[in-house]
C-alpha cells in the first residue's frame, strides 16, 4: 500500500477511536495508542494518531504532541511534524510542547517542524531554544539542515558572533539578511543593456540623397538660391 494511502487509512481508523474520547482526555489517549504500537508500526501510528486527534480538536495539538513526546520520546519529531503540517499557525507552540517533553530531541523536532512549515522557521527555532537551555547550536544546525539556503549565513553569523550567549534570533536574522543581500546582488548583476542619453533628432526637413543629387560640393558650398 502506498505510504500516503497507508497514513490516510491509519488516520481514519484512529479518528473513529478518538472521536468518543472527551477533549481533556484526548492527549493521554493519543499517547497511549502510540505507546502500544508495535515497533515496526510506531511511526505510522504516531502520524495517524496525531493527525486524527488534531482533526477532531485542533486546539489540543500542542497538548497531544507533548503527551506523545513524553510517552515515546523517539517519536517527538514525528508527532510535531505531523501536527504542524495540519495546524501550521500553531507550529511554534507545537514545537515548544514537543521540546519541553523530549528535550534530547530538540534538533530533530526543529528539523521536522521547519520542513512542515518552512516560513515559520524563526519562531519555531526561537521557541525550542528558549524551552531547552543550551540547545542554541543544535537548534541553529537543525534550521540549516531544514532550510539549506540559510546554512552558509548561519555559519558565517556564528563565526562573527561575539556575544557570551548565542542568540538564536540574532543569528537567524543575520543569516536572513545575508541571504536577502546575496539575492539582491545577484539580481542587480543581471542587468539589461545600458541606456544612453536620449536621442535628439536633427532639426529641419529630412531629405533623401540619391545618385542624382549627390556629388562633389563646390568650394564655398552650393548656392541654393540660384535656380
């Protein structure tokens, strides 16, 4: 069975199971289902359970991911990525909940959520770094892995950074500025032909020169007053 079809089937199955669960108990039940899954099925189960729970009650997305991450830390990034894909506006909150429950998986969580919602990489990275003290370098490396075009900018900003404590926000802002500057430079170098001064037409009436009217001009010029 294709992966997408398998995931959809799992989501539908778990949606039926979780639909009868009261909202306050949804995170705990979701975590229980993931914990009970066989090793070979745990990733698929995590995706199916997470999507089902978030579909039933979107407000519980961070709580569901947090509960799953505490119960099965190795699935923290899988749950966070699946939930963020379903609820992109909650990406930072979802990443924070996952990191709080499974701090050792901070880097993987950032990669998964940033790949699911790439435009929110900054808020996701900052949220995780604030949640897991001392994870700044790991978080920045994760962002660079998820958003490859930022890699060189992140590395350059880290090299030039002089603060005592690494600021994830500051490094990412510098990397973004560097990326935008490079893009602008490339755009300015690809210019079209240079336009010179405006063309000024000759004054007077334009005439056509033919073999009959051309020839040597007498000294002193032609006397156009004579017939």
